[in-house]
């Protein structure tokens, strides 16, 4: 069994349950990592402020990632690195989502979450997830400076898949378009992926990438899988993610994060 010095975990679909609970088993597993001298961090499609409720329970001391790596912050939420969409790219991203019939569109800028339709698909879930209410606006016009992420949400998962494929072509070089959940199309600045956090922490801690393990479940975790020395897919992960992993654990609703930490990280 190889020796790991750092573990990085995705959040939704990995570290927390489907109903967004951080279980006692997950908290205990993170504490065991710290006790063993193994560093721990997280990276999510959520905004950094939407992860604040995880910082104390997980004992986070290192920078962690939000917006799929578009923002890397310290545990006090002060910025380490941040990338933004250009206003033109943000405008085109919104138009693309609308063209694909996605009307529940969210714009994240600074510490604000802007929406046009409070009854839109998955708005209530996002409020629960990030514990932050949105600001309802009549229009996004004039509000597209300083945008970190745009999300298109839909209960029609095929519609989301089509928007992701079209967006990757139409916004190539101007934005990164990925699926963070089957029902979310995430649009972030170009060249942004979660692997940026792996690189930053490796440099900061003086680690080889082979000393880093990570856990994830969706396509937006793929670059972390490619950069880490050992990748663990959740039981609920997509086929693409499982194919890239060196190990597969239980699902996020069966404490797969904790099971993986004990079996693959601490057992050696």
C-alpha cells in the first residue's frame, strides 16, 4: 500500500449525502486523516461561501477550491487565486443555455448568487446546499462583470447534456463547460478545472503528485483524477469517472468517503 501525504475530496456526490448531509462517519474519517498527519482539502463546484459550513467540522487548514477550481481560498475565505469570465463570454453562455430551453439560470459573482426565477428548477435545492438565499433580479444585463460561474439547471437531464456538448464547442477558449451533477451545466472561466487545486497544494506542501489521493464522482472531477497519484471513484460515479479511477468505493449515501479513507488511505 502506497503512502499518501494529501487527500483531496469533491463535495457533492462524494463527501456529503444526496440530501447534502455531512455524516458523522465522514467527519470522523477526516479527523483520522489529520491525526495520521495526512493533509486534507476539498474542491467543489459550489461557491467558496457555500462550503463555509464544512470548514470547522472537517478541520480544514489548507486552501480549498470553489467554482470547479475557479476560486481557491483559505479557510477564512480570503482569496488565494481567482479567475473570472469576461462579460462577453458570460452573456454568450446565458444565451446558449436559453437556446437549449434552460430557464433556471444562475450567476455567481463575488459573494452573491443572482437568479431571475425563484421558482426555477433546483433553486430550493441550491438554497439548501449552500445555505444562502439568492438575489432575484429582473435581468442579468449590467451584472456580468466579475462573474465566477454560471449554472444552467434543469430536471431534463438530456437537455443539460446537450447544452454541455454545445457549450464546449461554442465557448471553446472562452469558458470551461462541464457537468457537476446530471442536472447542472457549469460554465466557468477558460482553463479552469479542479486539477488546479492539486497543483497548488502539491507545490505548497512540496509533494509529488504520486503522494496525493482524491475522491470524486462526476466529469468535473476528471482533471483531479488525472493529476492525483491515486483516484477513488464513488459507487455513484459516472462510468467515465470509474474508468479513470484506480479504486471504487461505496456510494455517497453509504458513507463511501469514510470507507475509502479507511480502506485505501489509512490501511497502509
